C-alpha cells in the first residue's frame, strides 16, 4: 500500500484518498489567457481536482537548428522559435491563473521542462511539480525540483525499466521519504489500446510500494482510463481541450468538456462500486432473499 502525499491545497494523493483527477491543459490554451480560463471553468464543472499547464524556456527547449524553421500559425507565418514564445505564458498570465484557480477552489500546477522553468515557477506556491516522460532521464532537472522540496510527479512513457529505476533511485537517494509519485504512460498520441499496457500500474505499485502510482493517458475514448482506476491508479491525467478540432498539436488527442464530465463521473462510480472487500448482506437484499430463498427448516409446499 503506497504512502499518501498531502498537498498544500488540502487534497491528498495515494492510499485512502480518492483518485486525484488532473485535466492536462498543457499548451491547449494556444497562448490565450481567455481560453485558459474557459478550460479552467470547464474543468471545475467536470469536478476534476486539478488543471495542469506546461512551462518551458523556448530558448532552452527548442533545438537551435529548428529556431528558424517557418510554420503557419493562427498569428500568421513565423519562425518556430517565435511560435513557441507566442504560446508560453509569463508571470502576468500565471498570476491570473493562480488567482482564478484559488477563487474557484481547484488545484493547478505545471510540467516544467527545464531548470529555468523551475526557478520561474518558484514564484508561485503550486502543490506539486510534474515532469513529463521526456524528462525522466533529465537528472539535473529532477535534482532542481528535489531541491524545492515540493512533491514530485514523474511520468514513465518512452522509458525502459532501468531508466525508471534510475530516476526513482535518484529521488530516494536524495531523501528516502521524498513525496514522489509515478505515472505509468505510453508516449504515443493517440495511443493504441494494445500499447496501453495498463497492468504496468500494478507492476509499478509492487516495485515502488512507497510511491502512489497513477496513469497518464493519451488514448482516444474514456473506458481505459476508468479501467486504470479500477486496477489501482491513485491519480489519472488526460489532456483537455474545448474542441479537438482546434489548431494545435495536442488537441486531437485530448478530451472535450462533456467527455471529461463523464470520465470523472465514471471514476467516482467505480470508486464507490469497489467497496471494501468485506462480504455483507445489504438491506436491499432482504426482500429478494425472503422471496426467493428456500428456508430449509420449513417443508416445501
């Protein structure tokens, strides 16, 4: 049984806590604070626990040989580096997001993609740092997050068992009781059902008993994410969009508002239905039992 990670917002992730449900807005705001707020509104309506964004320093994260590649964007034709700058939120936008989420009572945090992004985010009191699957082998970035003392959530897509072991060993070497959680993931967009490998959630739970194990999904449809919770995921994350047809790289593999409402509803139904594993006769069964079961102490008429 994994430990429980208590967040500074009052929510918890892990043993004894409801599944922590994350709507991954990422860069689906397309650089618009207005769209970001609409997505937050829809996430609140769906009753998710948190919304998540992504924070990059474009000059670090975009390879130099790609800077001047031209591409068509909603703002016209521009270089790739200018496009990436256009979709990054700065201090003013994140200050507005921070205030908006606090007002609405929803957690928010980000995936940081570089060390400078962590320094930037330390201006805000977010409850956890997420590192994307691509960052699992970025030890300087992991160490930067560990130095903040904030809970760390790792994703394990595109990674070997050894790479996962090495990343977790780094965390536990820093502090054997560090509040770290680990998401099973497959980094394909969208991901085919035969490559989801949901049983890895149970494998990771056995291997890392002190870390809440979750699921970051990139599939189409909702059933497999609900199944992840049924087999033990302590948290789940799905990309979130207002409309899958919107311009941008992540919208097509995202869940729309109506779908996210169904996802949260079905996860909560599953949690209720799982029960406690102790057999009991419910009051609702007494009538059918009296009507249908033969009393062996009385002769059958």
